[in-house]
C-alpha cells in the first residue's frame, strides 16, 4: 500500500537533502552595510520522482496478495528573501507537491466495483515556511503551515523551527516542533459494511481523527576540518485512528475482522550522523539510527554514502542503507490471529524484517549553467533499489533541477 512507498520516498529524499558537494565553507559576514530590501528570488527547485513496487503480502487482503503500486511525485519550491531595516533576513519558502498513485491491492477493498476507493488517487500538499535569520550570527527561527488532501485523508500541519550557532560557528543546535491534525475517512472491506439496498451493500463512510505531534533536537559539532558529527533525537506521539480499517485480518477460526490497533503510539528515534572529508574529492557520510515505540517495534538502521567529486562541477554519490526491525506484538500472518486478541494486524510493514536500499546519484553543476543555461544552476539524477525479507521490492528514480 501507499505507506510503503512513502517510507521509501522519505528515506530517498532524506539522503538527497543531506548531500553536499564539498566541505562546508566557514561563515562569512558581508562587509557591506547595505542590503537590498527588495523581495528577490533566491532559488527554485523542481523534483520529479517515479516509484514502483511489487510484492505478495498485501495488508488489504490479510497479508497475502499483490502489493503492486506505482507513484509519480512532483514538487516545486520557490524561495524568496528580503532584508528588513535592521539588516535581518526574512526568507519565504513555498512548496507545492502533487503525487498520483495507482494501487492494485486497493481494488480488493471492494472487488465488485470497477474502481475501488483509493485504487488510484492524487495527493496535493502545499506548504509555506517563513524564516527570520541573522546573517552575522547564523541564528534563525521560523514557522511553517501545511495542508494535504487525498480521497480518504485531509491533514492540517503547523511547525516551529529554531537554529542557534556558537560564536565560533563550530556548534549548531536545531530544534523543531510539528503538529499534524488529520481526518481519515473510515473505509471498511466490503464484507464488513452494514446496509443493503437492492441486494447490494451500500457504502457508508464515517470519519475519524488522527493527530500527530513530534519534536526534533539536533546538535551538530565540527570536530576538526575533516570530521563533523551530529546527534539527533526525534520523539513523537500519535492519537486517534491508527489502524487502517480497510485492511483485513483473518483468524484461526475462519472469521474476518478489520485491522484494529491501539489509539495511542509513542515513537523514539535516536540518530548519529558522522561525516569525514578525506580530501577535496571524497567524502564519507555515515548515519545510524535506533528506533523504538510502545507497540513493541525496535529497529536499527545504518547508512553509508560516499560522494565522489569527479571535477569541479560533476560528482557521483553511491549510497547503501540497511535496516533490521523487530515487529510489533500485534502482527500475525494470514489466518494466524487468535479470536481472543484485542489488537491485530497482518500489515508486513509492522512485522519482523530486514531491508536493503542502495543506489547512486549524479550531480551536475557547471559554472556557466546546465547545458549553457545560466539560470539552471544544478541537475541531479538519482536511482535507488529497495528490497526486504518479506519479498517486497521497489525502484525509484528522481530528477532534481535547481534554478537560481
């Protein structure tokens, strides 16, 4: 289902966003006392990605059946800035995303219809961020508002971000608070719906809330000219309808029910990122994360990325990520749940598993612009292959264009 491709997309774009071409340059203060107060465009980014997956453990049909899914995602962000009378910088970042996906397993929610709800859908998600920063100190704070909608889901989001740097700019602290207030349409499998009109069960959709709150604490330290490290803590809390009600669960006595999970979930990921600059051509980027939650899931994730600078404007960055997960106590495969259980799921996303994600990216940023077009500052193409022990496999390719 769509949860899987979103997970891989987040991993993929997480890798993409942390990519850097060379060593970070020390912060420099503009010697000129004059700063333009006109609103100017800093950059425009266009990102398109195509994702495809296949497997045979669909949660819609109780842990068996096709997981075939395709998604075409597009985002555009526009960053503009303006200095106020005190010389402080105000940056506005507007982002608009549009995803369209098709899911073969979603057709099994109601096999009698030509096209089931959610078998194909389009997700639209705009957001706007304002950041107020001091160019001399590097300190900043800002706010973000966001919205997302698709057939069975609407979400309102808000966030606050804060950055503080030490006087020598070797230590950076980042803090972020986020809240998402979601409303889900409760869609049951056709067998479990109530009501009957003319021999056909009529669709009756209720709605239910799902609210998510999270914080992020990051402390980054420059150890020396070659070595940097950062510690990341991201606790979160969810409350509301956390089960996907159109996912079936089959029991040892032959009965069928809709997925049922607790209405509260606490998550605690702890990460450590370390970057080592071998020389002007090679960078070693490593990341480790430990995850646990109150559903009994525990996971270890390790990632390695080695950007290689071929020349001053062309680079290649292969990457590899490994994940080992201990599944929730509420999981059981098809037909193995006991009728006495209070909570139950056959969603393999929540099972014990291992996964691999690897690929490479190429980055092209010539001084005279890509293909001689000065405004097109950078082109980046990336490919990733994901596979896990439950037999699910997927591929993703993305293109990122930056205009300045």
